[in-house]
C-alpha cells in the first residue's frame, strides 16, 4: 500500500516483475465490498496477524508466477554454499581461528 495524499484510493495489481496488470477504483466501495473484491481476486485473508500464508496463496492473485515450478528453498547439509566451496582444504581449518 502506498498512501498518496489527495489521490483517490485505487487497488493496483502488479505481477512479479512489478508490471501493472489492473487498476481498480476503490473510492465508491465500502470496506465489506473491498474485502469481497479481494476474496474474488484470490487473495487470502489470515485469521490472525501472526498466521502464515498457505503456499498456494503466496503468489495470489498472480497467475503467471515465475517461481511456480521451482521447489521451495531448503537448506541441507548436502547442498554446497559459496562459504564451503571456498573453504580451505586443510583439516580442522576452523580450529585455528581463535580471534573470532
């Protein structure tokens, strides 16, 4: 949400590349009508602020998510990272760093 003083309220729908998909005027709508509109557009409404958004709603209402075919990020001991790829091949190299 971006508040612009003096501007009529609008719902601007963007895709994952921040390209405008649609612009909907909200000035003539009540709060319940806006809530209904967001539900119809596919937005998920959390029951409590601290609740997690389910995976299937993370990119809603965008239909062309570039991330839909990628597996979720998971860190595992078997995956390599730049830190481990550039580490010294000496055994127990970390043991020598006592100043940290």
